[in-house]
């Protein structure tokens, strides 16, 4: 069972409910309205924040001068199709048990997705945690258990811990297919692209819970943009927007921390230590965007035995993408889902052309799900 | 994918490798979470849990500050004679 944000609508949840108060939200909107004197374009990096914005209609509550564009913070969406095709090839092997977060299962590869691979006889399992995959490896010593390690810095400590525990236990039948990506290089890629219009960022609160926010300080200074570390509930996002807009109006390219109940400047030292022990930084291709230097994580040489790409001899394949899908532009905030001619017609969650339509953090999925309905207060 | 849910630690016990694991309650639903990255967290504390791992112990004082920041804004607005009342335009 996965824990979804809707849980809190059924149970009282401390640290969630109090950040969903509509009256307070409306007062924040008023404070924003009084602060803004000219047009500004802001980007929220994280797809989870995109969903909160659409779910609660925050974009429609803001003054017309404030434009929100949606960022690349959907790890499933940016996982390159080459890697997904490799995952599908591994999952099709009779000796393999292929484990993945549920989000990845319906993302289209060149010819099929992982769910179709499962329907065709592949042993594909949806797991909640990499530790579930580790347990499967312990219980099935005659099978090769592969975990699809997709994620940003938030997920890296969990995946590092799974590899470290496998190494400690001498588990020979566990490996990961790493598609790990990093946020700061992506922000730099967006800011340095010709024609960039983003003037301020909401930085992702859970990435910064792990990594801290000192990495963002040189970026804010170099590009003269405010960056505010922000949480995921409606009041968090409204306060993050207020802080970013106030910094812009006052001409302060500062890094500030709205999500201070979880984030410290230096981040989580224990988590960072294990990430560094198990992973190293590498160049990484982002689906729809291209290679961003030093933007990914791969296993350190010492842990190379746990690298699924080394364990399975999967040849490079020619990849195919839908020619109509504009996911790359969506993920860079250059287009919004409603500007795509295929949106809702030839591309739906049932028949997706690209990953942002099926991932729970995809911008297209958010517009499809919340676009036609009243908000969720 | 970066979804993190706040939950309350109910109990803590080491696994066979000596890694601390906890039972964490999310509004009454209990799940196991690895506490290796939050060694300071005690039973009764709230932690942010992501894919079965606690990533931070939530700071009650800081949490209150987010909620109180608006109150300060409102006091300022009232002093200036323009209370922050939202009206649909």
C-alpha cells in the first residue's frame, strides 16, 4: 500500500492539516497581491509541488502578473528512454525479478512499458521501498532481483542504503539500474538556456532535506535569481511564492528557507555520507532535454557488482520517441501542457505519448486530473 | 517520487545489521521505516518518511514559525490600517 496525499482527508494528520487551511491561504494570496508591482515568472522545480498547485488551484488565485511555470522535478519523466528500454529488456529475462516504484510502470518506452512487459510474462513487481526489493532478493536466491533506482537526491539515501545492506549481507543476486538525477545542475541548465524567462525558483523541500541548500547559493549569486526552499502543502507553497516575490521586488537574489521544519542549510549529514560512499557523480541524459554534465549518480567502483548494467549484458538499442510529444519543452518550463495539441486528445493517462501524462508528478497528469474540476480545499 | 509523509515514531528496534528501524504511525496507519538517517529521533517524534526511510525529524518550533509568519504580516497590515482581508476580484 502506498501512502498518498489523500490520506490526510480521511485521518487527522499533524504537520499536514494545519498547512491546508483555506482562510489562511486566502490571506497569503492577499499578501502576495499587495507585494507584486510588475510581472514575474517563477518555476517550481518539483512535480509534487506542481500537483499541489493544480489540485488546490493556487495558480488561479494568484495575481495575473505572476506566472508559474513547471520544472523538471519528475524523475520518472526525465529517465531516458534508452534506460527504460534496458529495464524492459532486463525485466523480460526469465531469471529476473524486476522491481520498480509504481510510477514507472506505465511510462512508455520505445515499444512498450513495464506493465506490458509484465502482461507478456515478465516478473515485474511494484515495490514501495528499495528495502522491499532487497527482501525479495533474500527470499529468492535462485533469481536475479533488479531494482530500478529512479529518483532525485531525496531517494538516493534509500537506494544507497539498499546497496550497502546487500554488500554487508554478501547478497549476490541483487542489483540496481541507476537513473539517479540531481537538481542543481538542472537549475543551471534552465538558467543558462538562451531565452530563459524564469526569474525565481521554489527549490524542492525534500531534496534539500537531504542535501541542504548551500549548493544553491552560488547559483543564486551567479544568475541573480532568488531561490526559496519550499514545502509541499498549499500554505507552504503560498509562503514560498510570497518570499520569492518579495525578494524579486526588493532586488535580493537570496536563497531562503520556507520549509525550515524539515530543512537545514547543511542538510542531512548521515544521508549525504552514505550517498558519497555508494554513488559518484556522473554525466546523465535527461529524457526530452539531453545530457546535462555532472547531473546524475552511478555506483562507485567498489559497488560495481551491484550495477545491473554490468550484470546483464543488454545491448544499446535504437530508441523511438513519439514525434508529437513535447515533454522536453514541458519539463523545461518552456511550454505548458495545454499548449500541446495532443493533450487530452491523442495523449491521455490511458494512452500516454509521454511520461509527464502518467507519472504522479508529471505536469500533464496534473493538468489532466485537476484541470476540469473545482479545487480541493 | 519525492513524496514525503510526516509520521509519528511508535517504537524503535535495530535490524540484524544494527540499522535502527522504527514503527511509524501515519494518522493511525502503521508502517516500518528505516531510521538510520535520523539517529536523533526518539519515540514520539515526527519524521518525514520517503520510500520507507526517515529523512528528517520535524522541528515543532520551526513548524509554528511558518504558521506565525502570516500573523506577523497581518499585524503589520493592521498597523498600517489595511487588514489582510481577501476579496474575490
